[in-house]
C-alpha cells in the first residue's frame, strides 16, 4: 500500500500552488495591460461605431434621394398625359355639344321658313367676319416682321 503524504506535505503543496509562478505573473500582467488598453480604446471604438452609423445613414439618404428623383421623373410624364387627356376630353365634349346642338336645331327648322333664311344669312356673315379678322391678323403679323427686319 502506498503511503499517504503527510498533512504537512499536503499543506506545503497547497502553499506552493497558491504562490504564482513567474509565468503566471507575466500572463496576469499582460491581461491587465490588455484590459487597460481596451478601456482607453473604448472611446475610439465608440467613435468608430458612431462614424460608421453616420456613414450608413448618409448613404441611406443618398439612396432615398436618388429613388425620389427617379419616381418624380416617372411621375411628370404620367401627370402630363393625364392633364392632356383631360383637356382633350373637355374640349371634345364642348365642341361636340355645340355642333350637334346646332345641327339638331337646324334640322328641326323648316327649310323655306324665315327662321332658316335668318340662320343661313347669320352663318354667312359670321364666316365672312371671321375670314376678315384672320386677314387683318395676318397683315399685322407681316408688318411686325417687316419692322423687326429693318
């Protein structure tokens, strides 16, 4: 049977294990220095994190602005087409109503009546007045061009 170490030897062994060896002290000092460096580097790390966050936010704003410009560029032609269609439809309806109404009323009037003669003479006078106005407008435009050339 093997002898058990005496309690005194056990105590000495425990005492030796409680004392740090030079290698363990070196490791402990290195760890403490690393912790101290990390503590002094924390403000730099948080600044770096903040700068990264700001850079990401700025990049997101740039991308959002680019997408907004693209959407606005696509919206303008769409709105232009809608306005153009509304104007066309409005004037089409107005003209259709005036002409159709005039033709309908004209068809209800007997042809050999005084009303038909008055409508015919009125339409002729209106056509002549319109043609005369167009000629005067063209003469004024030509004289303005002549003055501008001199």
